C-alpha cells in the first residue's frame, strides 16, 4: 500500500478554536511520516491552497471547518483520499445534537438533554471540541440563571445543548480500523476534563488500561464501536463515555479526528496495544485508501 502513496499532505491548523492543538498534532504526524519514508507537505488550509497532486491527505484539522465535513467535502470534490470519516459522518459527529439523535435511534445510551433540565447539568456548544465553552453546573440554580448562561454561551459559540450531568468515571476508547483500542480512564485534577486539563502536562492522571472488570471493559469497547459505526465513522475515531456507579455507559460524543499531540489519548491507547506512534500514523494513513466509496 505504501507504493501507492507518493506525496502526503498533512492538513493542520485551520480556522477553529483548536488551531494551536491542530498544529501540534500536525507537526507530530509529519515527523512520523517522514521517519517512515514518505514525502510530506505540511498544509494549513486556512492560508494555503490544497494541491491537486496529493496521493492522500492526513487530516488533523481539529474543530469547526476541518473536522465537521467542510474540508472533507472539498477533498471529495478534488478526488483526494483522506483520513478519518466522510462528509456525513464527520458532520453528524461534530454536531452534538444530531449525534445524540443517532445514538438514541440505535439504542445507544446517552445523557438526557433539553433546556428544561435543572442541575446537575452541563451546557455545551454544539459544534466545538476539546471541551471548549463548556459550563458545568452542579449547585442548585434558578431557571432564569440557567437561561442566562445558555444565552451567553450561545452568543459566543452559536448553538448549544444542555445535558444531564452523569457523575462517575470518564473513559475514552480509540477505534482504529474498526478495532477498539485499550480503554483509557481520565482522572482530571480539576473539577472535570476541560481544555486546560487536556493540554496541560500534569493536569490529568491517565489510567491505562483502565482498571475495570473484564466484562465491563469488553462491554465499553463494544459500545464505543457501536457509536462509531452508528454515525458511519471510518478509519479512526475516539469515543468518550461516562460510567456511572453501576458501570452503565453513557456515550458523550465521538471525535472523528482525534488529537495526535504528545498528551493526546489515542496515541497512548495505541501504545498500550503495542502500536508505536509512527506505526499508528502509517496505519491511519492507509485507511484513507480503504475508505468506502
């Protein structure tokens, strides 16, 4: 398969609030591909045109416009194979409201949502990733006060969703070429796994593999794969799940282009499965050529 790939464009940066994280992911991916012997072009689609002569595009454009189907549609139009999910699956995964409808329709447990909910709740921008713009409310609050927070979030980020807060253990499961990776449990030192906890060294304790009963581990890996497939995701993703006290799993979201920074979850899970970073990057690249037509 390597012989089919002459030039790889690593697409990074973009216009979202996750731009800096995307650039870090992209530098890591580019270095890995070069160590594997590929010719690599680093491309920021926010400032550079995408050449037509790419054999494949490796996407690490996290967030809006790069992860939500927009860039995927452009690559489809140009006929360039790319990593990650297709246009529809990317759009569904990056719209928390739409994804929730898909999960429910497929019998996948997900937190209750609606503006009528009272604390404990979480208010999230629908289209953002990396826990950007999230407000976690655990203390009693009047409906008017909650509406004020919703409107403030909406004015800054656009559409929002209000979810029932599931208290418990937060886990994440990478999916690589339709195979679940070992489960990672996240124990943030702050109140929850927010942007700072994700990207600050020492901000979170990572338990890998997660210390769960074997039956629970298998059930959560199966649940993650079901969520990935329900949205139509391909190649690679990462599924975030909350486990309650009874080990019942609630799918929070599916990340169609997981981070590839030094602190990112997917590379850590792959390493636990015996897959080094460079091999992980190459395997993700190869999935671009196997994408469903």
